């Protein structure tokens, strides 16, 4: 006789699978099993929810500019501004109140402080270091501080590293500069160093330097799989490098066509001492997030970059979608794909929604 899970009404191939035992996840058939049953009420949907998004999953990127009492709205990032250091401190207080655990800081360096070699990155009194110290003095260890490590906010040519006469970005010479930049930021109070430059070997060099300098608890979140993407435009406006960039970044950022290369990048950065890794951009690369998480079982973060943010804002502005729903659904998608957390310009807004 057929088992209770089988039926003469079932397709023959289903009954064959049920009899063969090749159905470890089969729990029943219609109508005994109705997958809509647990969805029928809000309390039940909450009880069965597989992925949870909270403010603690968010990292809030902020742009720092010179001055006092300054807020400069960024036209290509509606709702996002550059803040002077005192404003960054206030945003840090806001983040703590909302339950956001970490800020990611990016400087808008004045033109007269940019140079071919990006030497301002090594200045212990540069804009980034002053912002780090101010937040640390105001809030202690109540919030984490993540800092971008790359030379593009400091170079007059807009590239992430040092260049030769032909404009090619030099790897080893750039790594030496990135080590100095990392030590400068760690001394100013950075909790997480996040190299975004995509130079070979920089994670190991930075890790060794941090250890030698006594910064043993400073984490490294590597931009391990950073793609040469079309989604970065508004960010370059925000840090003031868009009009300066000569050429493109395809010789060091990854080809959007590649997946296996991303896994090699992640493997190398983990071997060199990265504590966590990042995939950038976000939504167009959720397949990379999932493969990295499944392969390495390490903390994986994603950056919902400026172009992604701008698209959501544009859709909401023209009535193509509900802003709140779009924000929360996209962030939930990152968690579902395997992210431990997400860098997003919607962090404060999302936290308010999640806090009710």
C-alpha cells in the first residue's frame, strides 16, 4: 500500500521519489500541507521568518568636510550631505541612539591639499584624523569607526594609488603609502581599517604594520571583491574626485564579468589577515556574496553604493515605488544572501523604520 505521504493522485515521478527515499526535505503534499497556512496572519509570518534585519546590521557611511557648522547637500545623493567635524559628532550620537553600531567615514579633501602622491593621507592632522578623534573624544567606544584606506580622496588625479608617467597605478609603491595611511588612522582612533584600493598584497602589509605598532585589536575589513562598476558616480561627487579622475580603474578593480576571480581575491585577503571581507557594489553582486559566504564561512559585508541609493531615491521621487518598502526589502536581501552587515546611506532612515 502507498505510504501516507503518497497518493494515487500524485504524479508518478513524485510517488517514485517518495518510495525511493530520495526526498529528505519532503514534508507532505497538498492538501495536507498548505504552504500558505503559516502566511495567513502577521504573528505567524513573524514566527516563521528566516531572516531578521535590525539596526545592528547597518554601517552608516558619512562624508566629512572642512569648516564648522557646515552641512553641504550632495545633489546626486538626495538626502545625503557632507558634514563638518562637529556635524559628524552629532551624526555619531544619532547613530548610537538608533542602535547603529558603526560609522564609515570618507573625507572631502580640499583641492589645495591634494597632490600627485596623496601625501595628505599621511598627515596626522588631516580631516579624517580630526573627525576620528572628535568622535572618539565625544563617545568613547560607544560606536565603531571604520575608515576607508585608499589614496583617491587625496590625489590630484583621482586614482586610488600612485601613478607612473603613463598613468598606470603602481602596486608596491602604493601599498607602502597605504600602510602609512592605515597607521595614521589607527593612531587617530579607527577601529576598522577598510582598504578599498584593490592593490595586491596590501592586507598582509597593513596587518604586519598594525601588529608591529601595537594596534592588535584594530580590525581589517577588506574590500576584497570590489568591481569596476558604473554605480560609483555619486560617491565620487561626494568626495570631490569625479572631476579629477584621469582614465578609469579597470587595471585594479575587478571585471564585472568575473566570479571565480572574486573567490581568489577573498582567499588571498583572508590568508593575509583580513578579519572580514566586503563585496562592492551590493545588489548587482548578491551572487558573489552568497558564493563567498558558502565557500569561506567568514563575516561578509556588502556596500549598497551611491548609485544604488540614488536609484531608490529616484524611484520613490517619481512614484515608481514606496521608499520605505524599497529600503527595507533591499537591505533584507543583503542579509538573506549571507551578509553579516551592510554599508548603506539609508542606515539612519532604515533604523528609524526598524525601531518603529
